[in-house]
């Protein structure tokens, strides 16, 4: 079953350009059907994997000699994030793309290619194939950011491509150095060889630094964040939802923690780097966001800030901190994707993203207004919505290890985040329009379905958070806490 995560979207990526020649609706139907099947397989994988790992040997060549795909609780969490958000973004795209962009067949083909790359990254068992899927994802992302082909989109895509290529070069250089040192590309086998050589090797530390810089650039962490505030606003709204809700987590955070915890080994030095990258990103991101009037640019800077919470929580290195960080990663994918879809709905209906140019939309667009309010309260950490619980867990974990400064920063950033989104609610939805614009109406059904579904998930995860933590988050955290026990799960030997 593991290869289905790549085979389904890759197959549709090749099929869609063919069927779209006959009727564009076929392309949309194929993409949505593929996305729905991926959601079903992802949910089923939660019950396949509780502890350990499931492996698939490509061509029958067992690890570490052949290419293998691996499924453990951490990759299950990432697959859920990828495919739930991906499916809802495809549903949202049905009317959004039809009105605003040409060549929907190419759009859906690129989107399926994006899903194939992301899923491939999540299940790759060796570093080079992870890099190949990372590049598939990156190329599809560059094309989708530039899909509108206006000056803003092309400039943002070019900047994203240049900085993304630098990140890819750093990652590939680190992979090459590790290959020269241990003569294997299988992740578990690399971890076994490094464990035999003992800690403190200068070459391994150099590779850890390269990986950290490369994946931090992919994640948009400060000071590697400059591409993000251009790429996210320029992209079509469902692509922005994927970039913020999925791509920066899969190519950045997931791969960073996988390499550091399960291959190289987590240490006090890495904990220090993670914690301060998280704190700086939280503060810088929210301060850059508070003064923004472009709805999508404001959300882009908040992505930097919220990813800081994730890295800070995981960087604490404690069971509770890692649970909080991974839970916030999951929650952020829900409420931030919803906010980008809300921003797309506002632009779809009014033709602008500028908050000062719109007003009173809660009357004309009640579904967008209510779902935006739920997402805004979630990202600000208002109980009982999902964002509150993950932030609370991270703050408690910080107090447990007596990192009082980090805990206070988390609280302060959350308050500034609330102020930022109160501005959004006031200007876009709550205030009375002085010169009402005629013809503004709620967005089409497919767009409303995606927004309402994500809003329900924000509320549902908040109300039933113990179930989500015990079923999905804690098993994923156990993978990181197990460290190099990953070797035994994959190779079956010490």
C-alpha cells in the first residue's frame, strides 16, 4: 500500500493533461478523485502503524541495498497533513481557478505532481530519493506560484526558485559528504554507521549544519525567510494554502527533525539552535505581520511566526515539548490553510487583498466571515479551538524545563497575533462600509465546502484534542524520542 501515496498522484499528473484536451471538467474530476483516495489511504495508515515502521522494498531489493519506502507514525502524521489539505485545496480550486486563471488542466497536473513529491518526501527511506522528491515538489511549487504569469507572480517565483535552489544545493552537498563518509544512502543504515563511529565527528557536525541551513530555508525560518513573504501572496489561494499549510512543513520541518533526531542524533547543541531559531522566528514574524495591510502578505509573515512555535517546542527535546510542537504543526496546517482560502475568497469576491479597501463583508459573505473568525481565533490561541491546546502544551513544556523566557515569548507573540487578526476581522468583516460596492456576494459552493470543512476541523480538533494527541500526535512524537531506535525498526538489527 505504501507506493500508492506516490503512484496515485503521479499517475493522475500524467493522465490529466490528456483528458483535459477533451473536457476541462475531466481534469478537475480526476484531481479531486485522486485527492479523495489519498485522504482515505492516509486515514487508513493511522491504523496500520502504531509503533515501529512498515517498509516497502522497491524491486524486491531489501534495505540497505535497495531503495525502500518507509511508513512510521511520524510520516503518517505528515501524510495526513499533506493529503487532507491537498484534497480540500483541490475542491476549492474548482471554481476559483475557472474564474481567475487559464489552463486549468495544467494547473491540476502540476498540483498532482506537487502531491506526489510531498508524499514521496514523507515516505522516502533513503536520502537521495528524498532529495529527488524534494526537487519534484520544489519545481511544481515554483510553477504554481508563477501560474498567473503577471509581474508579481513571476518575480516571486524567481526569488523562490533562486533561494530554493540554494537550499537544495546545501542539502545535496550534505548528502554527498555523508555518502563519502559512510558509503550508503539508506537513512537507517547511515544512522547505524554514524553510531558506530561515535559522537563529535567534525564531518557529521558540518553535515548537520548544512542540513539545518538547507531545511530552515525551505521552512522559511528567520533569517532564511525572505522568499516566503513574496511567494505566498503571489500564488493562487489554494496554492498559498498548500505552501503555508504543507510545503514548508514537509520540505522544512519534517525533513529537518527526521535527519537530526533519527539519523545524526539530537544533542544539547541542536536543542539550543532549534529553540533560538524558534524564538527569533516567532518574534520577527509577528512583528513583520502586525503592520501589513495586504491580507495574504500578513498571513505569510504569520506563517514564519507560527513555524517558530513548532521548532521551539520540538527543540526543547522533552516528550511534552515534542508533542506540543507536532500538535501545533498539525493545527497550523488547518487554521492557516483556512485563512489563505478566506483571503482567496475575499479577493475572488472583491478583486482586492487590501484590508483598508474592503469592509462589511460579513453581511455579503457570511460563510467566509464566520470561517475566517474561527481560523483567526484558532491562530491566536483562543480556547477551546485547536490552536489554544498546542500553544498551551508548548508553554507548559517550556516551564517544565525552566525556559521561562521562551514561555513568556510564546505568550507575548500570541497576544500580538490576536491583535493582528482583530485588525483583519475589524477592517474586512466587522466595520460598516461607507461606500458599499454593489455585486459582492458569497463565493461558489466548492469554495465554501473547503472553508467550512477546515473550520469544522479547527473546532473538532480543539474539542476532541485528547483523541487526536493519543491517536496521531503521541505516536509521531515517540518516533523522534526513540532517536536511533529507528535503525531497528527499518533494518531489524542493532
